[in-house]
């Protein structure tokens, strides 16, 4: 293989490896609109309630138990 064919093969490989720079290759899209979460309002009816009962037995000792 002589130098001319080696240079020609190298040039062909380098040219083939580069990307095509077509004018319409990149399609610019408009940015998507920003979606804003709706603000919460206190409008509307509300019905709520609670039923419950508690029981238990506890004692509270408020004495100082530390020894000096």
C-alpha cells in the first residue's frame, strides 16, 4: 500500500466520521408552557366532626429526685 492510497483512505474515513451539517437538521421547538399549580381557596362547603373517648390512669410526681 503506498502513501497516496493511505492518505486517501485516511481522508475518506475522517470525512465520513464527521457529522452532516444540514440546514434543517436541528428543529427548534418552542419551550413548553409553564404549568402553575392552582392556588388553594377556602371556598366551598365543609362538614366534619369527631367522636372519641379517652381513658387511662397516670400519676404525676413533681418531687426532686436528684441527690446532692
